[in-house]
């Protein structure tokens, strides 16, 4: 027994031994390496969350400050002035008195204000909704299949009317519509010159604003039509749909978001437009006195700053209502 029994070989557990020990060491080392990486990843994620909130607030703060300084504060100041009898000169300019809602009541009962509101509505519907939007879509639809220099020339001419300063455009239209030596009367056969700005003042400013602003809707609708998949029109064409049916059933429903966006922007721009003053100064007999011209005449020419501020506040409220209506319709249609 003692002779045959030699020293027993050391037994190692399964997976143990030198090889097992060597294999276990890298595993623990990998685990220790992963822990800092996971911690770093957690810190990076936490940092991203902090950057997403704090950083976004830091980036948005200057824009909000500009909005507050140039939009919110002037609107609140206008509302405050509308509640006073402030004037541009005199004692009321130095020490305005609080008069409550009397300026607003006076505006709503003023026949000239109601006339100005009616004139503005006609001007917006005629030159923005029907004129600029309709003419812009017509141009975009007509040019959709054109290529080459002819299309480029037409687009340049339309855009040129949009980017020329309003005072220059007004001078050109006065030269065109002048009753004695205007270009339009020269082109029309006959001896009798027509005073277009006196006999047709509203039509004159509607055509003027339509010609001036059709470029924006043309560019917008041109991009919308170019983005339509050709397969939609090809399917409708193979189904036997006429050009009108393709326009009504395929194209207009597909770009209704663009149409509503164009109507919203163009309507608001036209509603606040002062350019007709350069053509007619609101005349003759207040026939073209849109709201911006009426506010200018009351607040600046007559010096009734508080009353003009009250009308400006009403005008701001109308803008907000129109914008909300358009946005709700746009939300329902998209």
C-alpha cells in the first residue's frame, strides 16, 4: 500500500487549473473594462438629456427675447395706448388719460371705420384670395410642362414684379394709368383719356396688388406641382379622366395644404398692406381707404394716437382670428 501509493496529482476543479485561471482573468478584466464604459455611456446619456433641455433653452432664449421685444411688447403697448386719449401733440401727449373702452366703442360706431373695414375685405378677397392665389396657380399650372428660356423669362418677369420696391412699382402704375399721358390711354384707340384711378379706383389697386404679388403663389404652387408623383396623373389619365377631372380630383386634393398656406400668408400680407396709399391715398371719397391707410390718417395725420392704437388693436385681433381659422382648416385637411 505504502509502496504502491505515490504522491497524488493535485486535482483541479472543472474549468480550473492554469488554463482555467488564465481564462478567468480576461473575463474579469473585460467586465472591469465594461463597467467604466457603461458608466461613461450613462454619463453621456445624462449629459445629452441636460444638453437637450438646457441647451435648447439657451438657443431659444435669444429668439424669444426678440419676439418679446419686437412683437409682444409693441402689441401690449398698442393695447395700452388704445385705452387712453393719447395724442401726438398737446397736453394729452405729455399726460394721457385713461378712457377705458371708449376708443373701441367709437371705432365700432364710426361709419368711416366700417367703410374702411369693408374696403379692406374687398381688397383682400379680390387681390389676395382670387387675384394672387388664382393667378399664381394659373401661371404654375400653365408652365408646369415648359422647359427652356421661355419659361425662365416668364418666371424672371413675374419675380421681378415682386422684388421691385413698392414705391417704384407705384410710380410705374401711376405712369401707366394716368388720365392725360398714361401708357394705357395711349395704347387704347380714341381721343378720350380715362382717369383710371378716379373712375375705377378699387379695380386699379386690386389689379396692381395682384400683378405685384402673384410671384409668391406661383413659386409655391410650382414646387407643389413638381412634387406630385407622375404615376397619379398617369393613372387618372388611363382611367379616362379629363384635364378638369385630373385637376379637381387628383391635383387640388394633393396640394390643398399648399393652397391653404398660400391663402393664409397672402391674406395676412394683403390685409396689412399700406402700398395702395401710394396710388390713391385712400381716395377718391374714401373708396380705397383700407385699414392701414385709415389708421395712418387718424393716428398720424390727425394726431389721435389713442384712437389709432385702438383701431390697430382691432386690426390685430382680426389678424389673429383669420390666422386661427386658416390653421384650423389646415389641420383638418392634413
